[in-house]
C-alpha cells in the first residue's frame, strides 16, 4: 500500500505538471503546523525561482486544481507560497480501511531483501554482563526485528567472548585457590569430571578478584598469560576448565537473555573463528598485504583523505600471539564462508568506533570480505546515572545487568501493589513484563548514539513518554474490547471505519496513517527511537480521543458502533506490532 504522503504527492505533482511546471515541485511532507493543516507542499516557493513568477500565484494555481479533488477537504495557498493540505474525512477513513485489511497494515517492504548478520550482545564468558552488554542486546534485538519485518533474512549472532586473556586469569586464580584439582596435574591422562569445579556465583566472583590480583602481582599476571597461551594451544586440563566455564556461563546467559526477551539464531564464539586464522595469515602474507613492523605482523589501513591518525591493523603480536583484531577478521572470513551475507552489522559501545573502522578497512583492502558485502558499525552511547556519569552501583562498582532488571521490575511491582488490584503472584508476572518495557523503552526512545540518563522513577512511570504508558494504552483498549464482547454484540464483517466525528478522532486517524512512514524511516535510519516517538504520539492521541468519546453505547447505530470498535482494534494492532519490533510484550492487565 502506498504511503499516504506519496499518494498526496502524486496528486500535487500532477497538478504542477498540468500547469506546465516540473513535477518535482509537488513534493508533499507532513505539516509542521498541525494546527493549520495536515500536510503541506512548499514546492511553489522553489518553482517560483525557476519560472520567475510570484510563489503565491503558483501556489494558488495548484490549490485551485486540487480543490476539485474529492480527496481533499481543504486546500489553501498561504503567503508567501505554501500550499496547505487537509484530507477529506472520507478519504482518511478509506485509507484506514485499506490498512486494516492489508498484511502488516500495508507497510511496503524492502524491494531488494538482503541476508544480514547482526553481531550483538557480545557477552564474555566468565565475566559478568554489564550495562553496555544490555544496550547492545536491546538495540540489536530491535534492529533485528525491524530488518526482518521489512522482509530481510536476518541472523543474530551473540558472538561470545570466550578466547581472551580473561580465561587465563580465571584459570590461574582457580589454580591458586584449588591447586589439587585434577585439571592442574599435567601428567593426568584420564577423563575429566562432567561437573564443573565451581558454581556460577563463584565464577562471577573469581574474575574481578583475579583481575585485581593480577594488577599488583606481575608473577601472577605472567602465569595467567602462560595459561592462556597453553589453553589456546590445546592443554587438556585447561581446555576442560574452559569448557566448564562455557557451560556454566552460557546456561546463565541464556536465562538472562530470555528475561530480556532477546534471542539469537547463532551462539557462535570467538574460538570458532580460530581455525580460520592460519590460512588467513598465510593469505595476507602471500598476497603482500601484511608487513612486519617491530616484529609484529600488520596491515596498513590509512588512507590519504584521513584527517586523524589511523594506526595499522595488527594481525599477530611480535610473540606470535593473536589479538581481538585477528579474531574479528577471521570471523569475517568464517561468516563469508558459512553464510555469504550481503551485510554484517556490529553493535557495540561507540568507543569501539575506531577499532571497527580499522577492521573494516583491513577486510576491504585485503578482500577478506566480498566486495558487495557491506560492513556497518553501530556505536551506542553510555547509560549514565542521574549525576551524568556512567552508571555505577552504590559502592562504585560496575552495575551488573541483572540487578538493573531487578531494580526496574521491583519498582514496577511496588507501583502495582500500591493499587492492590491483583494478587502478589500475578503482580510479579505483570511487573516482569512492564519492567522490561520500562527498561527497553527507556533505552530505545533515545537516539542510539546518544548518552542517556537512567532514571528508574521516570522510566517506570505510567504516564508520559514511557514503556508502561504504551502498555497501559494497549491494556485499556483490550479491556474495552472485552467489555464490548460482554454486551453480546459483534461487528458485522461488512462494516467499515467511518468518517471521523470529532477533532480528536480525526487526529487519531491521521496518526494511524503514519505507520508505514515510521517503520520505513526507522528501518532506513536504523532508528528504533522513531517507533517509540510514533507510538507515544499514537497513545496520546488515543487518550485524548478516549476521554471525550464513549466507545460503547446503546445510543449508537450498528454502523457507528462497529466503526469505533474497528478503529480501536486497529490502534491496538499497530501498538502491538510496534512493541514487538521494540522487543517487548504487553500483559493482559496492569
Ligand atoms: N565481547 C566484546 C565486549 O565485551 C564485544 C564483542 C563485539 N563483537 C565483535 N565482533 N567484536 O566488548
């Protein structure tokens, strides 16, 4: 289904053409004065220059033609040369009936669907998840859903960090604490136990302890490095411990992601890319892409147009060790081989911007990536506390992701219990859903690249631009529809949405028509916040309409009653679709 602005543009373009002007001047946009009109065309101002005429004369000529068209209730030419456009109520209602009957409310999809890998989440085994990982997961999940909705094939990959020095640190610390474990006996040749020699909470406590200890103890640091090296080169005992760490971590990660309503098609790991490294290094050397610099193997990636210094991309350190870089390049090779995607999108903290720029340049220059495959980095801003500084726990530590979810959920629970309309068990379940909406909406309603302030009170408020407010609207519509059902009446299938009978009804209807525009915009700009803005306005317009309109009444004839029910059903459907694209769900009541 065509977007409503495009339909109107067609008419206005035709009008320009019929008066001998170039069609392009008939370009229509949403009105920036909604108090005066619904849409506007500013083309007469530009045409005036090209045709050396007064803009208002051209605007008036076009207005005179459009006035004849039944689609429009009001067309006015306004000095110096604007054309203000307001749709007829009949056309507006007709458009909504079209939307209502089409799949996905008539949103036009991507004409050239792509195969896209989204690399998001990026948790590290044996290290606790933190807020940055939450942002990556929340943003990535939403973008994945938006891309998929638009008709693309999208594969989400969690890209687990299981290959870094953190593994060696944890093993070294474990060795210090429990030196008698069979894993540390280099002469042992038997099977290792199925059960891990540590619990999850132990594992979570070990990493920070080991990391702190290594800072003051160089010997320990060396030991950890050695262990990392041995583990990466197949030491049996260390490999077995590494496997245990994976199992324990992944089970927990899956649980947390489930709580976040985030899911991955792929659970690939950094270690999966390691087998690709030897051939890749050989290829880079043999084709003259890599050179030795201070003993290290590097690829130069700077370009003439650079305004800042872009360091070479290091492939191997002077001791032959691989780096985060090496793994990411090998992962590109792996992804090309396994999936041959049209695009790979990476979502991390924007501080990794330069890092990815280097990787992308290196992959392009050395043709590790297919020429037609796009590589795209999306960097997000920091979530700050009310003091404007990165969010920390009270004792100054990095806030663990799960505490954050609990904090928001508990606050919602408290708010629900204040009203005491449900028992504790139900309230807990509802709070989990509403809390997640609060958290995700609080995040996604900001432009991705911007820092934002985490404010539990504001995020969990049932009023204003918040997740709970959107859910509240959905729940309210649901209860009206249930009440309608209870009256025993039904909507006769032949009936339609009728012309608006009030300003608030018309405003609501107009807002609905902007659905496709919003989703396409969010897709093209990779901007979920546009969806948030749209549903916030939609909820607000619904609220104004609802406050002055009785939705169910015996005084209505069958047609009017059906029209109102169809209208709010459409609002509900659109809201549900949008929150699904943002990655949260609505409770039955709240
Ligand atoms: N594990 C990394 C971190 O915690 C993020 C991984 C991002 N993805 C990638 N392909 N490098 O910072």
